[in-house]
C-alpha cells in the first residue's frame, strides 16, 4: 500500500483519515484490485454483457508495437500526458510561452502545474462535432488535441489568474471560482454550429476547483494557487524522491470534493467510482482523470528536480481510446450488439465492466509489448506504453473502422468522465 497523505491535519477541505472506509478506495491499489475482480467475473463467463478472448492479446500487442515504432522509431517514447496535446501540430507551445519568462526552476514547475491541472479537468470528451481553430498556427484541431490547445490558450491569456496583468501565467482559486460561462464558451469557440459536449459541467468543475483549492490551504497555500501543490510534494519527498502512488493519493484527497456528487461513502465523495456486482462492496474506483493528471504532473515534478518512483503502480486509463481498442480488435466482445449502437451512460453496469476490463487488459498488453521488445518495466513503464502505444492504436483502429474515427461506444457524457 502506498504511503498516504495525512489528511487529518488542518487545512483539508474534506479530511479522510486512514481509518475512514473511503480511504482504501482513494488509492491506485483499489483501482487495480477491484478491476481485477470484475475481470475475473468476465473471464469466468459469468458476465451478461461481454466475453473475453485472450487469444487475441498477441495481435493487440503487435498493433501497439507497430503503432509505437511508426511514431517513435527510436523507442524514446515520452510519458502519456497532457503535454503531448499542447504539442499538437508539431508546435512547441509551452517552450514558446515559457522562453524568456525569467522563471527559476521551481517557479517554472509551479507554472506548469498551474497550466496542466485545469487543462486536464477540461479534458473529458469533446464530442464529434466540436473543433478549435488555432489561428496563430493555422491549424484546426478536434477532440483531445483541440481541448488541450484551447485550454492552453486560455491559460496563456491569463484567464485563470486574479491578476492577469501582473501574473498572467498562474491558476489561483479566486479566478477559477468566479469563472463566467461566456468566458469559457468564447475561449473554446463554442456556438450553435460548434457545440462542445458538457460545457456546463466543465464550467462547474473549474469553479468548484477554485472553491476546493481555497478550502485546502495545506496543499494549495493561502491565497490558494494550484502551483503550490509542488511545495506540498517537495515537503513530503524523501531524498528528492516521491512515489507516484502518493501523488495520486494526494490529488484524490485534495481534489476529490471537486467532482460532481456521485457515489459517496460516509460523507466522502469517491469521484470516478461506480457500482458493479462482481466487485467488493460493489464499488469500482477508476479515478481516470486524476490518474491522467498524475501522469501529466510527472514532467513538471521532474522539472523541479524530483524523481517520481513507482510509475507502474498507476493503471492504464479506462477511456474510449484504450477501451475502444479492445472492442475493435475483438478482445472484448459484447453479448448484445445494442451495446455498440445505443447511447450508454457512464454509470451503466456494462460501461463500468468495459472500463474495468480495460484497466486489466492494458496491464497484459503492456507486458506482452515489453516481452516482444525485450524491455522491462523500468525501461518502458506503462506511461510510455500508453503513449506509444495503446491510446494511439485505439485512435488508429477507430479511424480505420469508422468515418471520422469515433469510438465504438456512444457515451452520454457530462464532460467530467470520458
């Protein structure tokens, strides 16, 4: 079990003592354990929703390697993170923004954290019809890249700072808590002909982020700024090392109250956690966006001189590209064809099961990829397999199977999960 932050200390919005029943669910270990229980249920043939076809695992690994070598022939694969989206179109937007800004090493890392936290929270699926025009570079982008570049431009313009004239490149609680709907809609170029799925949900999430950061000074300081997360993690590092599991557990406790009320346990919101009868207590945590954020913090933390250990404690991300790869390759097959036709809600048992299987399947695909490449986990952690990798292979096969490359499942999203 990863060491957990002491959220009994003063300065937490919602303290979660280690003996609270929610504490065990706010860890990466719980994600893998509960997902494994659901996977065993499917493999045993007890699922009314899916069948698992392990014989196709090798073909999945081969496709991932083929995709990986096409994108990174030298196998020097960066982490799977939000930073790749900021580079859409081959443009080094962060380099251009930070160059000459005069930041010292720690302030540069704080600014990167200020940028990436709201950007990740804005990263749930955009829908098939939304586009973002990056006029400065003459590029039109969609989906994750579009969301990433739009949020980057919003940050660069000082939209998340209470003092945009003096300190534009920061995200503070006061500005986030008072963000207005027209500002967000304008920044994301939303209009009748360019609809963005879940715009209201995204706005509520950012406002709530500001409120929760303000009420969590132990992590975000006072006045609260998202970049102060760096100082909290530096304080808890040992010999310049911090565990990935500790980073995730910190985020789950500090940002847990941000998520819309879904499954709660004795007053503590469990965030991206859903019910499935095959799991212990029927609860299956995924913490997808929070894990995505943890992956996206690796580069800023390393920038600050920290070594993040235990990367493979984190799981693969159960979203529609990784999950779509399983469905499109026939590793996972629906018992009812309607699953691929009818809109699905995020809390539907079949969707929860699909996501749980995705987590475990990604571990197995990663192991097969490493075996074929002759690499170990230290040389090629899951964060690189995902980037190289499964996410890209999922997008690739979706484009081959369906015009425009939509995922195989139609998810009804509120902009806070997928």
